[in-house]
C-alpha cells in the first residue's frame, strides 16, 4: 500500500513535468492558447502563460522527489479543477480552441468530452496523492 | 519545517514556496531568453492591429470579436436577407452602390467602433464595396468578413432571425 502511494505520487509528478515541457519551450504559442481560451483579461494572459508552466514543472519535480509534496499535491489538484472548469466551459459554449494541455500545437489537441474525462482522472489521482500526503503529515 | 506543524499550515507554506519558486524561475528564464515575452501585452489591441493591416477577418476571428462584443456587425444584404437570418446584434444596412442617398444612412454608423461588414458569402461583393465606401467616408476601423453569413452559419455560430 505504501509503495502504491509512492508510485501514484511519482506518476502524478511525471505527468506534470511532461505537461510543462512544450509550454516551457514555446511561451509565445502557449500565451496565444491562453488568450484564445477567452477567460482572462488581456493583462493577465502573459503572466499566466509565463508562470503556469514553471508552476507545473516545480510541482511535478516536488512530487517526484517527495519534497514539499503536500503543497505540490494541493496546487496540482487546484490547477486540475481550474483547467477542467475552463475546458468544460469552452466545450459547453462550443468554442473550438486548442487544449494546450500537453502540447502547444494548435491542431494537436482538439478539446472534447474525452479531454475532460482524462483531466478528471488526473484530478482524481491528485486528490488521492493529496489525501495520502495529508495523512502522512498528521500521523 | 517540523512534522509537528498542523498539515494545513504546512500545506500553505509549501504551496507559497512552490508558487514563489515558479514565479522566480519564470522571471529569470524569461529575462534570459532572447525571445522573452513582455509581461504586459494588450492582446486585443495587437489582434485589432493585425486585422486592420489585412482589412479582413475570417469566421473564427469574427466570432472572437462578436463573442467579446468588440465589434458592431453590419449586414450589407437586402432587408429580406437580413430578416431571414443574420448574426445576432448585427445592424441592417442594405447597400446599393448605385444609390448615393445611402450615404446618410451609412454615416449613422458609429465611428469609434470596429465594424465587421458581411453579406452572403465569398461570391458576394457587397461587403467589400460597403467596407470601401465606409473607409472613403472616413471610417478607420472597418473589416470585411469575406466568408459572409454562409461561412458563419456553416461554422454553427449563433443566428438570429426576424421570423
């Protein structure tokens, strides 16, 4: 059981490191995607596009390393909730914009209910890791 | 950080640490990158300038402007065409280039807003003619939507009709 929890934490961390990779390499393309989501005021688009990939990277590394893992799991779960709300809102209003989840190519990842399901699974994993880290802290 | 701290306190401290670290890294890497992004960018103004250089918008760009309420849509077709279905919120300005009394009606359009002019579709010239006429009258922010109402309808964007 202990090993399963550790594996879950590392898998979650690797997922976020992977997700940050293209965004770190192409900040301009990622900013365009953030703008296209049409959820943020203009002035917040670039700050979010610049900081978010590093937040994913640092949280991913923290989860893999098992340092600051409680805070990282909480941030990651919060991010997933925000991503799902943003995605779900745009799928609902029929806005056809690139997901920008694991890639910054405009055509690579059309958004669909399947994207939401995948994000739901990652959110669930984040919550599992979070609860485990919380319990470790408390004991 | 000791293990005896309440988990909620530890959580806040760790999360703030990670957030600060991410912000610092982002600032450092962005400053170091030759093609770093500006922290402040007026995206809408930049988009508008790009559209203005071309003088036209495609259907997704037009939807973007419509959705954000950044442009007034002008329907250049006949009143019947307008009544049968138009872009929601569009004003009807049936345009006949041979009739010069049109000019007064055109001047009623606001000067300070971006205008997106459309007609039926790629085959109709009215949108371009009206856009040119408006530019001649001194309108600065005039864009044509060459794919017209046909392209808009095909993309599945909202329509409004008088019937």
